[in-house]
């Protein structure tokens, strides 16, 4: 679980992860929080490590520190469905090398239901997953593709493309719930258009660092 300045929600995120994942190992990877995220996480029953800021870097660090044969990358503002551990194991035992859940977005704007539905449909037909959908993958497959690319944005898209070259994902219809706080904060239509434009420009080959700057996010130098 990559985190940055999530002091208000980290305890709840960890508690929900434990509830949905049973006895699975949970690792929180902090990217240099300036609040009490680390302290609050350490009060919970998880391993807490640090890495240079950047979701890809943090998730790679968490994978490296883990001991399991199946990896799950969970955003701090995403909540898993009940028995997520059993659903993931069943998908892997059924022959999948990787996969993701369907998603629903919790927020004020009614259009978020449509956004989530389109995300799920697009993902099912394209085989591309986003981090909000809680990507899971066997360690062997993750290491075979070199983990997440060291880039500040679209790391989930590029990982999906690499994994898709190996096999199609398991597209679980059970839903994770992710926060719609970006849409609520920055405006629904503005966020929708920005995200679609960023994806389109990424498809055209734009520099992920420049896309991250437009997104309003830039990691520190390694």
C-alpha cells in the first residue's frame, strides 16, 4: 500500500485491508509523509517501510520487502470487497497470472457511477487495469516483466501492457470502492476531461513526467 500524507485515513485503510485479506501480509510504503501517516500506520498490525516518493517506486519497494507468492497493490483510498483474499487465490489457482477487480467510485457527483461503469467495460475489453482496480499478480509474473516502470504516472497502464503480453487478466466482477475525492475537489467534468486527455497523450507517447506535472503530481528525485 503506497501512502503519502494519509494520517486521517491510514488506520481505516489498514483495518479494512486486514478484514478483506485475512492473514495476508500487509506492507505500507511511505513516500516521505510530512504528517503522522507513519506513526498512525505503525500503531496498526502492519510492516511500515519507506522509499523515495513515487507510487511506482513505493510499490516496487513493497513488493521487494514482501514474502508472498501473490502480490496485491492497493491504493490507500481503495477498499476491497469481503473475502478478497479468497477471490484472488481462486483466480490464480484457476490459471490467471494477474488480474483486477471491478470498481465503484464513492463521491458526490452522480456521474461517478457512469465513470466507474465505463472504466470496468474498457478494462474488460482492453485488458488494461488501473491502480484503482486493485491489481494483483503472481510474484513470478511481476518479476518477469521487471515490476512497475520507474515513472511518475501511468505506471499501472504500462505494467498492464507488459503483463498482457504474457496473458489476459482475470477480471473479477466483485467491486472495490475507491474514493472520488479528486472529482469532488477539482470538479467532475474537469477531472474527466483531464484524465482522458492524459491517457490519450500517453497513448501517443508523451513523457510520463510531463503528464504527471499536468496531473498536479511530481515525485522527488531518487
